[in-house]
């Protein structure tokens, strides 16, 4: 009941002072803005379009796979559908999503800066992204690509008859946008932190975005070069990977995965940051082992560069290389495990509130753990040989990228929606969507582990009838998942006009972004903030959480004997 | 032109803004290093695999043009460094002259490169049908030759555009000399120079030792 009175106590009047949304409402004030918050919203709009496009390709595939025959899509159309799905989802949705929407919006706010280090470069990177996106859509309209998102040679250079050049150009251009953004983020974290905000006082979201940016800066250019090589070979007949003239297709795989494995961490590291913010806020706890959370992020960023060979266990690599890459892949799992254990320890004795954002976060921890553990299956050479190019692999990386990164994106949007828009979303709908997403995801992708282990190969649309039951399960789950993705778009849109006005800090969270109004003013803060303490100050450091004061912790299994 | 005119939005001091421009450019150059590293790794792999074909092919490049261009480019870096220092010291005429000299030398480099390309085409050194050398693996060397020098020349064109923009802005007094852009443009120019210093031995001196 007290909740309701508290809600009613908030006056539903527009805020008196001007905020970044009301400062200029013309189209030019948006398209020529250098305000990081507005650029974040431009990104949000663009990325949502690509989420729909990539999602549409997934819908086509899931419908096609309901029956073992190829009755909806031709062989060629199916190849083009999964390639388009992969290219769009990786480069136009997952990689830019959390960094460019939440990172762009929150990074300056979280470190107490007025904007990013290079505001005009930030806007430019959005325009570059739009150009890349137009190229990607052109690729689709011109007939699509059929190489898979991996562009393996010599298929992509000599045999594929799709629009390889346009697709490569789209990804190449998108890379410039990524690099520009990450240079901006790195410079911002180094140079624009508020007075007193030392490195080990940074929120973990800032650390995660910072580490992601470093990986982006160092990995993306390698992809750019390898795409350039592909482009040159296909367009001008210049031999680089052509085996007839002494070229080595395996070299392409090395260069490609040197980028594309770190790219996995580009997709998942920002989620780690989001989850750390959510878990601490809704458990009312300091994060467990802050320093090790930071080291784990940096460790992942570093070792993530050294494991690309585990994508090539069956490509003809030497056994020594296989074993080294296998070992390093186990090594990179350690910091991920540290993060999962630390989140769990943060929950321990916390005052957990099951708000929608927290449900997303808990779902993330579970799904990411499954995704991570199956990653260890794939890191061990004998198991990998058995499940290479099966749905087991598909299930594994969707657990990380969709169960992990997309859950974190939705959780983060739910958490920061009041800050971004100044309006509250309807909490019960959000909880429903979060729970639906968890179960929809499980129904869609868990059957893929089973059918993959049984031998269902990926990228096939005509398959043996014994796998049909699993495909039907997955397709049915995909319906739930689609609803769970669309629902927030509905209630977020509704809340823009009808949602309750948000206070500056509706969740009672720490962090500088909550110290300013919702939505923030154009220059972010009314007075430059000064930081005097570390992050997640939900309770005095050595006193433990407030719950301890109220009731002593009882071990489960009945009352224990206490000294009188 | 006072320092305050050059101060832009998120910064509270000009010193920090200058640091940011230089730092940002260094990070970007880290990215550029990885860009060239991708191609140079591929070059290294093939050179290790087909050592004889590579040395034979490398003898076909024009050492005269290559060496001339190395000299031109190193001199242009000197001019660029002088321009950045002059701008920092507030010497307007010196800055304008050095920027002009940098552009002239950069254009000279591209002109020499153009002459070299013309000669290469006449000698049928473009990979594909009618390639001058019988060994197919020699085509891989020339694939890298065209690709690396081409990408380098593209970087030169971008650098020339940046320096020319700065020259015009400084000449019309629309950009204060205290702007960190001069130093940043210098960093980029020197980077492109360093790339050439790596390319020169790999493409021209290989097989001539």
C-alpha cells in the first residue's frame, strides 16, 4: 500500500528546467546534434531497424525448419537468409547495441563529464553507421549473400554468386564507425573523469565499455584488412587466398577469427557491465570483489585475443596449435567464471527486489552460465570435433549473444529508461516480458543443444525427420521469444506519452548518472560533480548490508544451536 | 587569437583538450597499426612459404622510384614536424610555409608513385592474365605490392586533405595556432611515413640484399 501512496505522491507535472529532449525540437537539432545523449537515441532508432531486419530473417528460418522438407525457402534463399541474419545481427545489432546506445548515453554521465571527448566524431560515427546500414540493406535488396557471415574463402572469392562485394563493403564501413566510437570512449574515460573519480572508483559498466573499446580498436582493423583482401581478390582477381596461385585459404580463417573471436567479447563484455550495475542496485549490495571484477574484464579483453584457433580445430591446424588454443580457451573461461561467482556472491545476503531489470539480470546470469559452460565443451578438442558445425555450436553462441547480450540490453534499457526518457515504464508488463524472454529463450535454444549433439548440422534446411521434434520445439519457443522482444517496444513506446514522470533516482541507485535530473539537462549536470567514494555504496563498507541489522542469518536446514 | 577561442565543449581547460586530441590520435594510430599488421602478417606468411618466388618478384620493383620516394617522404615529415612546432610556438608565417612544403612534398610523392605505377603496368606486373613472371606465386607478391602501396597512397591522400584544410584555416585565421589539430595532424603524417619505412624494405629491398 505504501508503494501506491508513494507513486501518487509524485506530482505528474513536466519538469520546470529544460532537459536535453526539450532543448531544440527541430529535425536539424537531432540530425546535427553533438549531444551524446541524442546520438545515443539516434543509434537506438537505427539499431532497432536492424534488429527487426535480422529478426525477420530468423523468423523465415524458424518457419522453414518446422518441417524436414524445404517447402518455404529454396536452398539458395535459405543460405541468403542465414547469412543476412548473421551479418546484420553481428555487425549491425549486437556489436553496436550496448556500447552505442547505453554506452553513448551513460559513459559521460557515469564519469561526471559534459559529453564524450570528441562530440563531433561521435555524430560522424553515427552517419558512417547509417551509410554502412544502407549498404547492408542494398545487399539484401540486390539479392543477398550466400557465404555465411564468415565469408570463408575460396567460397566468397571465387564461387559464391551473391552480393559479396556489397556485404563486405557494408561491414568494412561499419568498422570505421566502431573504431571512431571506441577511440572516443577510450579518450573520454582517460581524460574526462570527474575530480576524485579514480580508476578503481569507476563503475563496472565504465570498465566494461572501456575494455570493449580497446578490443574494438585493436581487432576491428584486422577485419577491415581481411575484408579488403577479399574485396581485392573478388573484384580485381588479385590472388591472396587463391590456392591455384599459391594462396592459402586457411590464412583467411586465421585473420578472420583473429577479429571474430575478440568480437564475441565485444558483444558480451558490455553486458557484464550492465549486469554488475543491476545486480548491485536490486540486491542493495556492494559488488563482491570489485577489484577482481575489474581484473577479470581486462583479463578477458587480453586473453580473448589469443584463442581464435579454437574455431579452426577441424581446419587442418597442427595438433600442437589445437592443444595450445584449447588450453588458452580454458584460461579465458576463468575470468568469466569469476564474474558469475562474484555476481552470485553479491546476491548473498542482499535485499533482493525482483524488479523487471533484476529479472533480466538473473536470467542473464543463468543463461550466460549455460552458454559459458558449453563453451568449455567446445574448447576441448575431442568434443569439438564431434559437434563442429552442428546446432550445438549454434545453441552455444546464441546462449552467449542472445541469452546474454540481448537480455542485458533489455535489462539495461529497462533500468535506465527513466533516466533516458524521464518516464517510468509499466513495471508489471516489464516483469512479464522479462520472464517471458527467459522461458522463450530456453524453449528456442535448448533443443538446439540436444539436436546438435545428436548430429543435426547447422546451415541445413532439409534435414533427417528424426530431428523434427526439436526443430518444432525451437520454432514454437521462437514465437514466445518474438513476443518477449516486441512487448517492450510496445510498453516503452506507450510510456513515452503516458508513463509516470520519473524522479531523478527512481531505483535508489548509486552512480553519478542518478545524481542529475531525469532526463538530464543538455550539459548533463547542473554543477560539476566531485566524487568522494567508490562505486556501489549501498551500505557502509565494513558494516555489511542493512539486512544484517534486522534479522540474523539462519543456515538452512533448521535452527542452529547458539551460545546463550 | 587567445587560447579561449580554441576551447571546445566538454573541456574545462585547453591543456586537457590538447591532451585529448593527441591521446585520441595515438589510440587511432594503434588501430591503424593493427590494420597494416593484418596485411603484413599475411605477407610474412607467404614470404616464409614461397621465399624464392618472393625474392625473384621483389627484384622487379623499381628501386630508383622507391628510394626517391623514401627520401621525399622523410623530408616531408621534417617539414610537418617543424609546422607543428611552429604552430605551438605561435609563429604564423613559419607554420604556413612548413605546411605548404609538407603538401608539396606529399604531392611529389604521389606523382613519383604515379610514374612508378605506369612503369609497373607497362612491365605487366599486375597480377592476372599476361603477368610478366612465369611463377604463379610471384603474383602473390605483386598482389601485396599493389595493395599495400595503394592503401598507403590512400592514407597519403587523406593526410594531404587534412594538412591542406589546416593550411587554409590557418591562412584565413579561422583556426587559432594554439589548436591541437596541428600536432594531431603531424602524428598522423609521421605514422603514414613510418608505414612507408616498413614497406620500403619489404617491397623494394627484399631480394636485393
